[in-house]
C-alpha cells in the first residue's frame, strides 16, 4: 500500500460508515412514516449529518430509497445445506429476523408494500425476491427435492406473495413480533405442495436459524 493509499483508507472507511448510517436512519424513518412522510432533512437530522454530507452520497431521496431496496439483499447469504429446500426455509427465517431487527430490511419492506405515485421501482424489488427464491428451488429441483410437475418459478412467486402478505399482516397486528410464527405456517402449509415428502420430513422449521445465520448466535434445535 502506498502512502497516499494509506492516508485515504481512513477517509474511505468513514465514508462507508456514514453511508451506512444514512441508510439505516432512512430505513427507520421510512418504516415509521413511509416514503412521502419522510424528507431529506428528516434523514439528515436522524443520521446526525449535514445535508452536504448526505448529498455527497445521495443526490435525491429517491436514490436513498433505491439504495435501501438494493441493500436488503446484501445480507441474504444463506449457508449451503445438504437439502436446498432447507436453504429456502432458512432464507425465510433470516428475512424474518431482519424484518424484526434490521432498520434497512424494515424500511425496504415498507417501501416495497406502499402504493403511491412516487418514482420507486417496487416491481424490481419484487422480481428480485422471486428470482432469489426461484434460484434456490431450481437447485432443489436438480437435487430431486421438488415434486414432479412443479413450476418452480410459479411456486417461488406464490411463496414470495405469501411472505409479503403475512409480513404486512404481522406488522399491522403485532409490529412483526409474531412474524416467525407466520413464516413457520407458510413453510408447513405451502411447502407440501412443492417439496417431496421424504425431504419435508428432514427440514428444520426453527425461527432461531434466522438469528444464527445473521450472526446473533442462538442455539439451534438438533
């Protein structure tokens, strides 16, 4: 590393931290107030940065919202499992944990579910979730875990739609505190139409898996 690179490194680290703080604070505000109810000034105040510092990273509120929608996928790294269907289950629990504990995930969910005339591309976010679930089911199908005749893309679309609905219901009724129960019900009642019986019997439906994958270590059921 050159001297110039060494001098720039702390500045780059601070810029990364500042950007992350802006997104997290924006996520908190979007979750509470929605896109229309949040201003750039609100975000700068919540993040304790000047408007100039905020504009250094994001030119418009729309850019902040777009970054949050993209950022929600950053943490969706699922450890490989012998059964790909378990990876799908684990992805649901990881997202559930994020929606309960992560400002960016919560803000992204609110942005995605809102209806309005603002310039947010909600369709892209939904398509990304469907593509994510489809990619796992494709591997499960190759591994012989999927029932014959199942259209994995349609199955993924149905599961994502179910997830969107239950997280919205859980948010309205209990601030997502009971979301893990809803997710478990999706897996127990929807997967039998997609996954073969001998695979289903081996799957672990344990909400603690989400916290474990996220790094907030919790013991997993054996």
